[in-house]
C-alpha cells in the first residue's frame, strides 16, 4: 500500500501552519508556529497509526525537507 502524503505549509489567510492531506486537501491539524508542528512526536501523533510522508515547506512555500513516518505493522 502506498504511503499517504501530507504537507506542512503556511496558510497566509489564517496566519497559521496547516498539516494537510495532499490528495483530499483536508486539513488534519493547525499550528501557531512551524516549531510547534515539528517538535518531538507531534507530526507522528497527528498522522496516527497509518503513518505517511510529510513534506515541510518554508513560509514562502519552497520545499524545505521531507519526513517519513512508518505506519503500524499489525
């Protein structure tokens, strides 16, 4: 099964950082800062048991890095 893909990007309308499913464009979580979103375990918890790949972007929308979170094996 293919990994689910998500993006963490700045939403200038909300003035917040959003974690969004790239396929459905559904927002999973909204954060005040990028640091809050990327602190220990926050993204892993937001993705839950299914895991996935998160593309992190800068405030300007430029690719920053990609993080992979494995899903549950059972």
